[in-house]
């Protein structure tokens, strides 16, 4: 199991570090779980900043003892690599930053990613995005019922806030409930709109979408845009909705990204277990 670490990862670490010294952003990225998961399929950041890790036990469990110095700081490299899961993404990753893999017989590497998605196959995002909405939806402590929503809706004369024409039939989140924007499910962030506008707004913020409708599509006038933006601002004040400040948004966003990775990990675990179950039946 650890052959991949000794034969593939370790021999290429110096080259990755050299690359990071020239591109400090890459080092920052490799210290995050999300990037390390996206590029190398790791369930932990590729590098650990030793000064920042408080829990030495955890550090020793997940990171190799060998210290590497980058910009005068000590870093350690993830230790839990698995051939099937990590060899191919690792090679692809180092090639993508211009490193030729050394000291390894590339011929014996898996030629492809272990599993390619079949046409129409459900994607992990189908589970991750609703889970993020679920978690963010649970946070609100101000209860509100359908009546309260109807009152909020009448603030906009029951019309779609975006096109200003159609009746509002659906609920949009001005600041979207996703891992990047971190909107909340609270009345001041809920806007009435029509189904068509809700679909085409997608994961944009309300003001971005109004700008598109006005300046790119020409579907609303500049006057209407200014008027409705002003009205939305008043509405947010009325319901005391304040989007998170940047620092908090980034912290929550980081948590939600961890939720993404954890969801992926959990789903993979069950895929493996169920696959084993099916295979054990075929063996008999
Ligand atoms: Zn509309």
C-alpha cells in the first residue's frame, strides 16, 4: 500500500516544492482540503503547516514525519496514499504543473481514472448541493410560516422581482444558498419571483441577475432595475437580513467545502462496500 508513497510521491516532492516556491499560490492551495481533494483525490490537505497544526497526534497520524522547509516554514506531506485511488490523479496533477514524474515505472500506473461516469449517471453534486441547502436552512432561528411569506410577497405586490411582470410563484434566495455565497433561508433573503426567472437566475446573486436582465438581455429598463434594487434593500432592512461579512462568509464557506468532501468520502465508502457485497455473491 505504501509503495506508492515511497516510489511515486516522495521522489516527486522536491519538484512540487520547487514549483510552490515559484508559485506561492500553489502552496496555499495545497494546504486546503478542497484543492487537494479536487486534484489528487486526497481526503486531507496535501501539505500541513506544522506551526498551525495544534494536534500533534492528528498530525502524526495523517502526515509523514519528514519535514520540508518552504519560505522558512516547516511543512509535512500527507502520508495516506492508495495506489488505485491516488496514483493516476497524482501523475495528472504533477504533469499539469509541468513536472515529469521521476523514479517510477509509468507503465504500471492505472491508465485511466478508476471509474468514468456513465452517461446520465447521478453526480455527487446532486447530493452535495441539497445537503448544503439543508444545513444552511436549519441554521435560521427565526421561525416563519406561510402567512409570513405571503406578507413578504405582498411587499412586492405579489409580482416577480426580476421581470416585474409575471405573478410570483416561486421563492428565490437573493444571496444564493451555496458554498460560495453562503446565503441564508430567512425572510429578508427570500424574494418572490416567477419560475422562469428563478431558473435562469441559477446560482447568481440578485443584483448580478438584475444587471444581466437590464444590460445584457434588455428585458428590464434601467429605471426598473434601480427602483427594484432600492426596494430589495428596504425589504432586507425591514426583515433585518444582513448577509454575512466577508470573514465569516469565508469561514462558513470553508466548512461547507469540508461538507462537500465528507459527502464524497462517505458516498465512496458505501460504493466500495456495496460493490464488495455484489462481488462476493458473484464469487460463489
Ligand atoms: Zn420573472
